[in-house]
């Protein structure tokens, strides 16, 4: 007997399993760069800034404090031409007025060095004279009128023209110096500076002469004050005796 043929079951449809893409996570954009500090923005378009400091792009400019920014400026001072040195001194004056320079002694030393390193700035050339004037104004602005600053002012007075001499006298007057009967001009002009004509170390020797004069003047002043104190004690003793 022939086995009956079983009817074929209809083919089942093939199910295709399609992997659905996972939803993309929204990428968090990076935070915007910190804005530049005001004391940087104030000067970012100045030629000296563009020449000696990093590009003022908020994304790449270093995150600096006021002290660090002032140090960056001071590093540019010895590299700059004289007219740029003058502009840097003007900028530092403005920073000190608006924010207060936190490292005034560093600034003082840098300016004194720039005024005394060779080639020396010359009064006869306008750009160089402007640096002398702005450098002295900055020194006075810092309110550090010590012996080194005073000696620098006196040496600049000796070799200065009318504008330089007038500024020195104005700066000294602002510090309480009373120039009675043009005492200072008479005193400084009496120094035998003619012996230093043509001397390559003239400026250094003028500063040394000024330092020595300041030392002698302080000694005489201290002796005078000591005598005044002794006299006052003597007068008090006489009053008690009466």
C-alpha cells in the first residue's frame, strides 16, 4: 500500500529583525571661554601688546592675574624701542591708577634698569626723551621715592633740558621738597660734571654722585635734628630749674 502524501504546510514568512539605531545623545557643547580680564582688554589693541604679548584670543590667552599681566609687560620693556618703552610706561601708569599695581618694587627696578642700560636714552632725540619723561612719571606714580629713585631724578636733572628739569622739580615738589631760592639748581649745577664729558660711564657716575650727595645731606639733616633735640632738652631743664 502506498503511503498517502502528507500535504505540505504553507511556508512561514521569514521575520526580519532590524536593529533600530539608538537615539543619539545630545552632545554637550564645551563651555565658552572665560572672557579676558578688563586690564587685558584695556590694552589688547595697542601695538606694543600685539608685538610682545600673546594673541588676545580668549580661547588661547593665558589665564593671568594682574600681577602676572604686569610681569608680562615688564618682560617686554627691555626688548622694546624707546617710543614703545614710553607707551609701556604710560600703560603701567594707567594700570596703577585704575587697579593698583601689586608689585610696585618690581616695576621700579625694571624702569630704573631701562633708564640706565646702554644704549642710554638721549634727551636730544624726541622718542628717547619721551621715555625719560614717562619713566620718571611712572616712578613718582608708584610712590616709592627712595634713594635710588631720587638719585635717578637728580642725574636726569643734571643732563636734562628745560622740560626734563621742570618735571624733576615738579615731582620733587609733589613729594614735599621745598626748593627755596632755586637751591637745587644752584647745588647740582655746581658739581664738576664737566669732568665727565665724553666718559662712556658718565650716567653711572652721575647716579653715584647723586647717591653720595643724598647720603651726606641725610647725615647733615640727622645731625641738625639731633642738635635741635638737645637744645629742646636743655630748654626744658632750664624751665624746671626756674
